[in-house]
C-alpha cells in the first residue's frame, strides 16, 4: 500500500499550488492528496465568500483533520507557507507520520512582522477592519514579496489564479499576541514525528530568520535546510525539482 502525502496550500491559493509536487511524488509511488481550503474553491474573478473574512486557522485545521481521519493510514503532512503552520497544528494532534514544512508560517510566540513582510501586506493593512475582511495582495505586492524569482509572465499567470484569503487567519498568524483563542499555538512537545523544514534565503514574506526560530522550536525532531537560490515559492520556482528530490531522499530515511 503506497504511503499518503497530504499537501496543504497557503494563502490565496488552492490545491492547484501543488501541481508540480503532486506529479513528482505520484511518480515516486506516493498517493497524494491536495485539498483546497474552505472558501478557496472559487473563480479568482468572483467575489469572496461572505464568511471568509473571519474564518479561523482552526476552521481550516478542523476541515483537514476530518479528511485525514477518513484515511486508512497516518499520512505525511506537507505544507507550504500558511499550510506549513496548519501542518504543525495537525502534527501536534498526532495526525502526521512526518512533517515537511516549506517556508512555513510560524506558530504563536514567533514574531513574523519584518519590514519586508509588512510591505507585502500594505494594501490589506490599510483597510479599516482588515482583520474581519477577505483580503488579497495587489500584483505589485505579490511580485515583490513572493514571486521575485519568477519570470514576469509566470508572475502574472500565478497571480491570476489567486483568490481571497481570510483577514482573521492572517491576524492569527501575524498578530497572534492579540488572539485570545490562541489559534496559532502549537505545543512543540506534542510534535514527535520527524520534521523537515526548508526555506529560501531570499524569501521576503517568510524570512529565513523567522523560519530558523520555527526550526529551533522542534529541534529534537527537526532537520533544517536553507537554500540560498530560492525565495517563497519553493514548489514552483526554477529548481523546484531539486527541492522535491531533497524531500524524497529525506522521506526514505525517516
């Protein structure tokens, strides 16, 4: 029976984010699932779902947990960006046999608000009540913060597939110190499976300095890799195949 990988996408995305990795790992014999988070399965040109703005990380995690518990096996959890934080939350619930975290958003207690991060969120932050509204980066913000290693035509193609994201979930990550429900909290001692953490040194929205702190949180079980020629879109940028091979080789050893 093949091992299962559940691939969890990040902000503004969908299961389609994993097209490259899904094809790669299915070619290696894995059974791959790439679910689309609540309220993200819409036409990018359509207005956001009215309930999206105050959807919580805990709502996303609850949906994912329900799907994982339907499986006959404990899967490998692979998460990118916000999906990396969701993978940490699910891993602390014992739902993953291994975690692969790609440019992961940090859990509660780690400050992610660097200047480059704030620059990537300027237009959403400028709207009063942004914490309860659907939000989306402008093309210029996305190009600066996450797509700067992609060709211009690839930036446009990717941005055209962006949907809206929950302002509340974004605040639970970036403004965790204001969240009484502590949605982004992960008890490190409950993450007992092997963890691989990968970040690009040129990442502007999830800087390596932040991701190093996440890796330190799981130092008893974590392997950390920082890649100098990569930024945020590790699963799409030129050279993604080498990253997939790195992950594949690591999974063979755990």
